[in-house]
């Protein structure tokens, strides 16, 4: 599942790069919890939690149905 998540994150990275940000995959649990770290401009943006849930989590759930939740670490 980790490879599938990385591929889906590549799509997200393109969107984040436009704003000067990036995302790093930290861990993928057997239960479907994906841990990520927002970096660059996204790391300190006040809208980062909305980006995480409405953008990153939505894309990952669409691309990898086993993903249950995305959390920032």
C-alpha cells in the first residue's frame, strides 16, 4: 500500500508546489492511517489542516481505497 500512497502523493505534490510547499510520507499503518509532514510554505501555513483534510486526504482516499485517515506529524 505504501507504493500506492507514494504515487497518489505525487499528484498532491504538484498542487502543493504551486504554493511553494511539499509533502513527505512518514508512515503508512496496516490500519490505513497515513502519516505525513507538510513542508515548505505548507509547513507553517494557517490553512494547512484544511489542505490536509480537504485536499490530501480526499485525493489519497480516492486513489487508495484502503486509506482511512491522513494525519500530520
